[in-house]
């Protein structure tokens, strides 16, 4: 039985280790559909709680949190800082240092 793109996305997100981040596009590519970053957003939205996903480790390709202030932004930033991820002055994350590079 073929596993769905959604299920592949969930599997990839579950593998992101503490202290690392991944981008929506990177997750889409690792799940086999490089142009499906928006579907990654949908998978996070529908499955984060149910699948206990480390949703806070997923950021945009600019190294920034996509959530808006007062809509989860502060929670996500605090969770990343708890994992020793340091934000730059412009509130971005250094992808050279913190981007997850799966083997």
C-alpha cells in the first residue's frame, strides 16, 4: 500500500531533532514533492496535535517563524529558544547553523 504525501510529511517532521529546524520546502522535498510547501503547512495545521509533531521546528526559507505575533509566534520562538536555538537581531535563525541536514 502506497503511503500518502501527508503521511510522508508527518514522518519527516517527526525526525527533526531537538535544536534543529527545517523549512516547509525542505520537508516537502524530503517527502517527495519539492513544490508542495503549502501542503506541509496544511499537514502541520491538521496533524500537529493528533500526531504530536514538533511543529515548532518548522520555519520558512528565510529562517523566520511564519506565525504572526499573538497567533503562536511567541510560543514557537520560546520553544525554539528552549532548545538553544539563537535568533539573530532581525528575529531570523541562522540556517547554516541550525538547519537540519538528514543523512
